[in-house]
């Protein structure tokens, strides 16, 4: 009987020793029942908005744009430094400029074009219409008309053959003084896009026919050395002037319109982790045009300029990282930076604002291909209907609270 009692006591001791008694560690300090985690989705509308426009250098592009439509106009400036390949001792019989048409606003319309000599030096990477204003000859050196049908060549005769001969001779000199041509069109409600010198194929060229000493003809084909579109906008707003109460937010390849937005994110704690930030707009379809390839590219970057915005020249755009870029379609009801990479990049911008690693000065929305064509997107600002205002929809989480914070 005594042995049985001893055995029972031993079993009780063994059972007690087998129970886990955790040792306190850092994890035990966390309040496991008070983890905040993912917070309710937050939608913020702009606290401040503005639009402005300014001419952009439109060289080094694969396209050239010529014509007039509504408030947009564009001339083309052209240069051939390689005319030295043509024998300057021969008489020039003819010279024709060939431009390959890639797109147009009316494929059945006739475009009238006049060519003038440029009297000031320029570079395609920096030239704008402003920099060449007043620096064209008043007497045409060529011109003509053509049907603006895509996938065909527009042929523009250069009728001032003395000018062409002087241009050929100048190209052989060590110091060139000839500055090329500018093409202007008087055709209204018609814009036409051509392949440029930077296009992979179908670049513009001059075909020069010369008469040799033996009275035979020689034909030389000379391709462009430099070119650019010279866009101009003549609408409701003066250049480099802010509209701080815009009814419409605009991004515009041709006019150079940009829109500014500021979202107040002070309600999000600095400790928040941003999981997703979706920037969205309601499209004003009747004021949008993506007719060339069905879509255009819109981009956004943060600003480092203090509010209020009152001078476009003082705006500083943060360009240390690649901008979020997404495709916008005129026929869509909405546009968002919603594909994978743009969402990540916008979320990164918002994360830096919230954590105060970058100061929130707002952001600029602009056309990624400014100066390339006439495509544009217009968005409702929400001033007339707040439900149509742009939105920044944010998903974020907060870290768990320390149990001794209570």
C-alpha cells in the first residue's frame, strides 16, 4: 500500500513538471489583442488645384506636326546640313521636299503649305515657336498642296532655285550661315503628322535635280539633319499663367497644358505603411482627343515648390525617379494610374509624404509626349460637382500598439 502511495506522488510530480511555463521575452510586451493592422480605405479629394501651359521644345521626336485646329497650331522647322553631297558647280533644275504622312485629323482634306527661309540658327532639342518668332523671310521659297492621306508622301516643291543653290554651296563651307526652312499651313481644322528625321524609317528628304556640264541630269536624295514641331496655343489662358479655379484639368501634348493637385494627407499617421495609392480622374470626353492610336500617355511627379502656386517659372518638379505613366483613352469614363508599375510608383510618392521623408508640395499631371502630336485629355475638376473631383484612394496599415501605451 505504501508503494502505491509513493507511485501516485511521483506521477503527480511528473505531470506538474511537464507543463510549459513560458519565459518572458520581448514578444510578450506586445498587446496581441490590440493590433491595428489594415485601416479602412481612405479617399481624399484635392485641397488645391491649378492648370497652366507653356510651349515645349518638340525636337528629337519621331514625328512632326503641321496645321491648325481649334486653339492649336503648329509649324515645322527643317534643316539639311548634308546638302554638301550635291555638286554645287551644277545648275539646280528642281528641288522637292518629301514628307511621309503618318496621321491626320481629316484624310480627305487638302493641306496648303508655304515654305520660308529661316534667318536665325536653332537646334531641334531646344527650339520653340517663341525663339524663332520674327526670324523668317517674308518671301516664300516654295510651297504647294497635297491630300492629307496617311501612308503617302506629301510633295512640296521648292521653287526658289537660287535659294536652293545657295543652300547647297553653304553646306560645303566650314561656317554655315543658312538656317533651313520653316513650313506653315493656312489650312484650318486640319492637323497632319509626318515622320521626322528621328524616325526609324520614312524620314523626310529633299530630292534635288541638277544639270551637269554635259547637259545631263543628276538626281541627289538628301535626308534631314534636324527638325522640330513649333506648337502654339491661343485659347482662354495666357502662357505661363495659372488658373487656380479650373473647371477642367488638362494634360495636352500640343498645347503643353499641365495640371497641379495638392492632397492634404495630414489625417494619416506618420507611422502608417502605404500599401496602395490609386490616383483617379473622371474624363471630360467631349474635350478629350486620343484619335491617333486610341490612347495617350499621362504622367505624374511630385513638386518641391511651396504653396501657393502663383508662378509656373518657380515650379520645381522632383525628377529623381522615373514618373508613373499610364495610358489614357478619350472614350473612357475614368482614368487612373492603375496598372502595376504606376500604382507602385504613386504609392511610393505617398509613402514618402506620409513619413515626411519628402515634403508634400503637391503633384503635377502632364502629357508624357509633350510636343509630339495633338492628343489631349481633359478631366473634371469637381468645382461644379464634387463627386467628379479627382481622388486619391489610399490603403494603409498601422503598427500594433505597445501594451503599456494604455
